[in-house]
C-alpha cells in the first residue's frame, strides 16, 4: 500500500511539472506570435499609405522596390508566425496530453485511496486492550467490594446493638439499684418507727434495747443516754403502745443516707386512764446504711 502511494505521488508530481513547463513555453510562443502580428499589421498600413500618395515614376519604382522588399519581409514574418502557430498547436497538443495524464494521475490517486480505505474497512477490529494490572489494583483498592461494605455495615450494626443493649442494661441496673436502695431505706425507717412506738412496760428494757439496736449515729447516742430514765417511766406508767406505719416514702437519697417521710399511728394504754387511744405521728427520719443494715440516725417530728 505504501509503494502504491509513493508511485501515485511521483506520477502526479511529474505531470504537474510537465504541465507547468508546457504552459511557460506556450506563453512565450503566444508573445512571439503577437509581436509578429503587430509587425505585419504595421507593414500593411505602410503599404496602403504609399499606394495612396505617389504619382511619379520614381516614387512608384521605389514603391515597387519597397513592395518587393516588404513582401519578402512579410513572407518571412508570416513564415515565422506560422512557425509560432505550429509551436502553439504543439503546445495545445502537449497541454491536452499532460492534462489527460494529470487527470489519469488524479483518478489513480483516488483509486489508491479507495483501495486503502477498503483495506482498512475490511481489516478486523482491534481487540480492546485488557486492563492493566495497575488499573485492576487501583480499582480493587479504591473501590471496596459490596461484600466488604456489607460486612463493615453488619459489624457496625452489631456493635451499635451491643452498645445500645449495654446502655439499656446499665440504665435498668441503675434504676433497679435505686429502687432497691430506696426500698431498703424505707424498710429501715419503718422498722425504726415501729420499734420506737411499740412498747410494753412488762418488757420495757428489751423494747428500749430494740430501739437502740435499730438506730445509729446521733439518735442512738442521745437515746442510749436516756434509756434508763425512759425505761422507768414506761414501767411506772404501765404503758402499752402498739405502733403501725401508714405510709412511707423516700424524700431524697445522698450516697449511704436518705431522708424518709413516715406517717404512723400508735394506740396507747396507760395507768392514767388511756385505753387504746390513737396517736398520729408524722416524722422525717434520716436513715443511714451501716454494715449492710439500714438504721435510724436522726428523727424529727413534723407538725
């Protein structure tokens, strides 16, 4: 195919060069022919002028001599003109030849181009180049697979559920612990109030000791100091009381201590004439945890 293209290009270039050379020679021939025609025309004009103006013989003879000389010159000029015409005709023939050859070269060039296009269209399509290893590596590294994303999402969901469950368990544990501690503080307050409002003069010492055992801190120290006098008063007055707690609730909790509001009722019987006489008690009891036991550490009467 390359050799065909080179031959076509050479033939076309040669034809163009020959055509240009022929055109230059034709232009030169046309210029010479035009000059010859001009000289011939001038000679005819001079001849006409001489023929119209001379009557004497001498002038006529001179005219005849001039006519003969002019005819010879004119014949030479016409011969030269004919030679130029022949050369011009040759140029026309050469020009037609080179034009035809140039057209043949163009047709040949077009045919060569057509053959090249046909060969190109008939050639099998190029197979797509396989992706390079580096491209595959970049794709595999830059874009994680769906399975990997699914695994990551599953791990995130699992850890999220574990964290949420742990938080709920911790919250439940905290709430349960608060409820249990509140119940323990309330139970300690109830037991202390019942021990304090339930006395029998027949076993006054034991009842007073029970109150001391269910208390701690400031209240224990103060009650223990007055325990002997309090026992004597109970025995002398033949006091019998039975206390019950109507309601109790935690007001506040501060670490190992809590304020508990208690509403209680006791029925009193003594030697002065009271018999099952009810008495209502509204108390604010401070309960303190001591060695796993919840005891009264302070008792305030609420009006």
